[in-house]
């Protein structure tokens, strides 16, 4: 990379079970307003402000075709460039990064929003499956996650207790995050005795329904340094897809995440992520995913994700803290999920983590989309 | 605060395509499960699709499977699903059919919870009145001995 691209400011709403007080555009403006206030930037056409916006939202979730239209007015989209990513918000950050890297823009706004409280998650997920072979079976992401969890447990002897530890750790971390929706001090037994959703996944193994938004501003190096004294540089990005048919995939492993991570590490010049990266904010919609994704990110060998959490290494005070924010299990909406991982990574590297602050000069954010982490994206950030 | 109700109801006519149409027609007509094989990599796909995802050419070698297979993973779902006219709990599995290289997702039935395990040998049960869709397979059950 000839010139570095930095994230200069991030903003999140407090994540809540339901936000009946705001429409999508009003929700998004909460985070956009914070960024405009913090940076002093305005939307301009002359290269002195924000040049463009990339937003992430989903038509089905918002109940309108082209879900970025209703938020165009609050993301600078009035007579100005705005483009939408319908997969996870981390891809919107990736898109903005590429826009700046191409030389086309200098400063780009990225937003992601979803109000999960407004409709049925299972139905939206069902409609993403093949209408000929799969929709009629009633597939959704929770039951697919259960199929993956069972396969992973079978293949490597991962236990339900090890998965429950993820919930206990992340909800405890969330107690130190003022934006977290559902912080809690839990015991492993609380998780194991919560009501079953889809064996082996229980109520507390799944991220709760959540409403919220996240936004950030990316800028090329020269401008980033003027906009903040603590820019966070995007040092590497990688993404990888996996097959459409769930039965085609070996669900006990995550080859696509392994490849996405390798691509990001190569770009960032990382050879040993466990030693070189100090904090990890990753997308665990279900508890087992944190264990499987830590394997995919190369923090431990295949099948050792359970042992890794038992060792305490991924705790807030461990060697490689994973999800000091409390993760998705503490409540972050889909689509916002991956962008909020990037935001939390930036917060850590800027030293703004408050009670959840850890010591790190490099951070990793991971986002995903589709059933069982079908599409993966890994971003390495540094100061 | 006012909550404003909304609803999207859309009718679709999804094309099953020439590969999917043949698979579903055979399922309806004769309870036969057809897979499709790639001549280059020899991978056998079920459900069948036109193009091999690793070799990037269209497939035309049809293979009839006998429907028996091995359970790769499973789950029992305890919540209802509004798309389906079925009651919770429902058990799903991914089944590697003999002769295929991919897994087929479907329902499991006629099996006790304590007997569910990865590796279980299964056979399909078909509907008597079939409509040319994936639900013409009613479910998979453990192979009856004998
Ligand atoms: Zn092939």
C-alpha cells in the first residue's frame, strides 16, 4: 500500500432490545451526528469534507426495497454519492477503504443499522435459502448454526460447557461496556439451564434481538492525521465466501475464515497473529462460533477452541482478549455486527475503552454474513 | 410512540431450471433420488445443480442414488416456524447419501432423541401423494433391519 487509510472516528448507539422511539433514519442520524460533532466535518463537494457514504442495511429487515433510500438524507446522500452494501457492515468499511485506496475519494462515511425488533429474523433468514430445495424445509440460521455446532462438537469433542464459557465471558465483559444491551454476571450452569432453541443451542447461546446503529469515518493518511491525533490504520483486509448449499460444506471447520484471515495477515505483514495482535473483536452470533472462529483466525489449532477459552487466554485479562466489548452475544443487530467489531477495535487502539480497555497496538475485527459464517471478512488494524 | 404495521406479500414463480425440474419430476413420478456428477472432478452433487462449482462447466451425468445414507449432523428445533405447517419439536439432519459427495438437509423422524447420533444409517420415507417439491421426501428414518 502506497498510502495508509485511517479510521478517524467511530460512533455507536446504545444497543437495545427495541427502539420504538425512532425510525431507521432517526437511528442512523444519532451516530452520524456524533461523528459530525466529533470531527467537525460536513458533507461537501469541494474536497473539504466528507466526499461520499457507504451504508449497510437490508431490504427485508427495513421492509422497503432499496433500504438505503430512507437514510440517504441523513448520510449525506442528498445530491451526493451514496452506495449500499447488503451484507454485513464490515463489508461497507471494506468498500469505503477501497474507494479511498483507489484515489477517488479522500474521506468517506460508513454506516450500518438494523432494527431487529421490527420483524421476524427466522423468516428473513429463511428467504435467503434456495427457494427450490431449501425454503420449504423451513431452514433458518439458528437451526443451521445448531447443525454446525453439533458437527463441530462431534468432530473435535468440543463440549457444551466450553461453549457456555463464551457466554459467561462475553456477558461479563459487557458489564464494562456502556453500549452493551444485555450485560450479565452468569455461571456456566445458567447457560446450560436456559431453554433449548435448537439442540445444542440454548437461549443464552444465541445473540438476543437488538436494535441499533454504528458509523465511522475513513480518510486517507494526510487527512486522517489532520482530523484526529489518534488515527487507526487499516493494515490488512481479506474476505472469503463458501458454497451456497449448506450440505456442501464441512461445517466442523471454517476453511473460508482461514483463507480470509490469511489474506488479511499477508496484507498486514502478520506472521503470528497470537503474538502480533493484541485484541480481537469477532462475530459470535452463537457461542460455539467464538471457539470455531478463534481456530479459523489461527489463535489455536483446529479443534482447540474449547481448550483455548478454558486456558483463560481470551479473557479480558488474558494474553489474547477476545470480545472485550461483550461481543454479539451481549446484543448487537445483524448487519451492524461486523461494523461494530471494527468500531470496538478502533476504540481499543485509540485507548478509549474505559473499563474494558486492554493493551494493544494491533487489533483484529471479523464480520460475517449468511448461515454458519458463509461469508467471512477479517480486518487488521494498527496504530 | 406509534407503531405502524406493515406487511410484504409477494408471489413468486421460481424456475427450478432444467436440472432441478428433472430431479423433482423423478422424485414425484417414481420416488427416485437423482444426483448429478461432474465428469472432471467426479464429484456427485445432491441436490443437483447445473454447474460444478470447482470446475466451472455444466454437468449432465445423472446418477440414481438408492436413498440410503449416513447422518453427518443433526439438531432438534424447539420453536415453531411460521413458513411451515408443522409443530415443534422437529428434528433436522444433514445426510450424506451413499454415492454422493455432498450432504442433503432434511427432516428426521421415527427416531428417539437418545438414538440420534452422527453416523446413524438412514433411509428416506416418501409421501404417497407427491407434488414435485422437496417435501415429497417426507423425512429420513433409521434403516429398518432386514
Ligand atoms: Zn467438477
